C-alpha cells in the first residue's frame, strides 16, 4: 500500500509531500518513522544529488531553501538518521498527526489505509548523520 506523508507547518501549510510504500495495514509509529527516513536516505544515497530533502538534517550539511546541501555529496548513514529521527520524536522535536490525531508513543500501533492522512510537523531543527 502507498501512503502519502506530508511535512506540514504548525498552521497546517504543506511544505513537502512524499509517497511511502508500507507492507502492512497495521504499523507502529517507530516503523513509520524508520520507513520514511530509510526511504529518503536510500533515495539520496542512490543518486548523491547536491541536496538532501528529508526529515533529518545530515551532519556536515547546510540548510538551504532547496533542502540540506551535503558537503562532498557523501553517502548518509541510514541507521544513524533513523536513530536521530526516533530520538527527535521522543524529545518532541517534531510530532506526527495521523488522521488528525497526535501519535504519542513509538510503539503505538496505527491502522492505515490509502485514505489515511499523515502529517509530520517539525518543531526544532534535527541534525543527524
């Protein structure tokens, strides 16, 4: 199943939209975050473009209007990025709204469908690796 994930502002404006394939209708918040970050990092590592567009700012990357500019276009460590993203969720660096209800725990299970709306709302800059 393909889910649409929005990066949104506190006021509800959509900044970015990505599609994410999930295997099961029942998914934990932890699995959702890991799948999203893993997908973003894999897409970057496969092509090594000038800019990384993702939830977590890689280490040694500069924030720009076009995304995060990675120095020397080096590959990004997926596991480190996922760890930073999970830690950021637990420390309220961002929150996730699933069908307008806030996810509160990494192990919270969510039943998703094609019509499920998922919004990631960043509160503070998150820097990873």
